[in-house]
C-alpha cells in the first residue's frame, strides 16, 4: 500500500524502550505526522480508538513487506505525554525488527529521529510538566535504589514544583500589592495606607472594592458608609511580613543537609585506615566480588577504586584508598595524597583499624581514630577488622563498641569469615538514613545543585528587599521582588531559560 501523506511540521520518532534483545520494544512518534505514520505502517486509513491497544500487521510503506505483527496505540493531542499527537508501536524486540521499523519511519516525509530528551522537552513546552517534574522523570529512569525511586517519583508527580509555584504565587501577590501602592498612592481616593490584602477583612461581602489591579482589591469602604470612611491596612508593612516569612521558609528549605542531592547522586563514602588493615578486603566483601587486589604486602593500593552499592535501599558510592602513612615511595605518596583528598570530599568515612592492634578502651580507639585525621564533622563508622584473630580482648572490645557516643558507632568485623557483616550493614543503613532522610516524609527535598543556586539568589533578593527600612526606594524594592520571582521561575522553567533546558534534557536517553 502507498504511504499516506503526513501532516506538516516537525515529527520525531525513537525507540523508547531499552536497546538490545528483549521481548517487546516500544517505538514512539510525536508530532503532527504521527497519525499519518501510523496509517502508513499499518496500511490503513483507520487508526484504532484513542488510547486502545490494537493488534496490527506492521508493513514497510515502500515495499508493503510485513515487518512484524504487533500492538499499536494512538494518543491524539493534547491528551498524550508530549501534548502532541503521538503513536506507539509495540513490536517484538529483536534487533532486526526494531531496525526495520525505525528505517521505515525514517523514510516517511516529515519525520526525523528524536534527540535525547526531546519527547520530555516537548511535554514541558506544552505544559504537561514543569522542569522539576522533568528532572524527576529523568531521575526515575536512572534510579538504582528504592529510596531513589521514591524521591524521583515524588518529584515527577509535581510536589517540588508545586512548592516552588506556591512561593512564586506568594511573590506575585506581594509584588502586585507593592505595584498597586506605587500606582495608586497619589489617587485622591487612596491615602498612603489605603492598599491592603482583601482577605484580611472578616467579611469582604460587607465591603465594596475601591480600586482593583490584576483582579485583586486594593482598598475597601463599607457599603453602609460613604467613601470618606475608607477601611485600610498598611500595604508596605503587610508585604514586609509576607516577604520576611517567605525568605525564612526558603532558607529553611535550603538547610536540609543536602539530603535530596545525596540521595539522588549517592552518598560518597571513603574507606580509610593504615596500610594492611583490610580496606580492600572490606570493599570486596561489601560489593561481593574481587573488585580490589588484596595482598599481605602493605601499600598494595595506590589509586582510588570506586564502586556503587545499594545499602538498605540507599545509594552508596564507596571508595577504597591507599593506606594512610608516611610513605617513601613516590607512587605510594601520590596514592596517600589522593586518599587525603578523597577524605576531604567524603560524606561518610569507614575508618578501618586492625582489631588485634588496638587497646580495648574508648580512649585508645579515639586516639587511633584521631591519627587518621578524618575531616571534623564528617559522619564516621569505625570498623575493627580481623575479629577472627582476637583472643581474650574480644569481650572487652565488643563492650567498648557497644557503648556508642561520644565515640563514633563501631563494630567488629572479619572480612575473612564474614562475621559481623550484618551488624556493619545495619550501621551503614542507619548512617545513610540520617544523611538522606526518608524521601516520603516532610517537604520534598532539593535534588539538584541548580535548585540550590537559584533559591540562594532568590533568598538574597528577598533579604535586600527590606534594606534601608522606611527610606527604601519602592521601585527598587519592587524590582528585587521581580528578581526573586525570576529565580524561582528558572527552577520550574516558567521563564525564558533555553540554556537551562539544554543542560537538563541533554542527559536524557533517546526516546524519552
């Protein structure tokens, strides 16, 4: 059958499921030519009912050769993921089938392969989701642990964007109050303090609006009296209160210990300790494979070895480092320097000591830990390895580990036998839970460094709003509110920010 003429405009297509052999592959098209593409590949002018899967023979429009028998579904815009007309082909996932269908689509006029993230970018441009939801979708696709999935799903469903939209709405109202004051302050019917927030009145039905700006009332007089009895509350003081409260709320949001960012990117944990205490053995034990070379010779590890792990549903990026000591070999010195540098960047330290070489007292353990010079304030777990070699000191050392604070949490472990591994995993899970928090509780967390950057700029603009007290220039103060609102808009994408869009969507996989 001949190809059906496609609609004009830009229509994109791509494989939306993972590449490689699979049972079912999903190929998606979006744009005005999607209907025509579906008609061409199914050889009929009749498309299935909207959002209903239908079994169809999929053909090459040029040769009429059958490529596969699969399911097709039609999503007329705006009720689709992108907000445009969309079509999906669910075909068998063999490489030849997928390649044949993609080549057939590529030969249709008006269609082109999609760029990475282009489907989601179109969804953003059509108002189907804001930038924070788009980022949540990207995080959901890349989620490797249960906690990451929960946080990403919550963000994709719009909770973070709704929070920022609420703040933006508050700023819009405050700015409208201030602009109304500037616009109407010289009006004969509006005194210096005539502008007020209408919802502050106990029963607005008893009052008649004196002036309106952008649909909001900026002054009232009682219905039972004349305009000589204007009921007012001060505009600028009311805006001051609103702005101060919003600034404090934003600063509190920023002071979350980077929980969302840590959960999204993984907690960076560093295994540190003297040479030959079992650091590489610990790495191999946790990742359950021989990732690091283990040798009885001290100083074997020279470079930083990094692995990503799922510990209790939380993401952990674990680094094995060179033994911390004064080294004479130049290569080992470089390894120690890199270990120190990685320690300074760590979110969590696993300090490993030889259990047979430390005295079973809190003071001795504290001194041994201090000798490692771990960064102050960085959470630490003390791992006393080689527990299988302990003799009479085992009981007293176990008692010391169980004492807890003020010493860091400590546990006995044998990398050789696996003894104590479960206790270590429980300690690590507790530390990760404290660092990352529960992604389902409380206000949604910041997940991107760009969010923090724009929120800090927003808070700074709000702090400058009240500078100079009553002598402030109200026009300058209004501009600071506009700047603060613009910074919030850059997070959700409700301002012109093509450079931000390029950064966000370039990391998406093709087909999404």
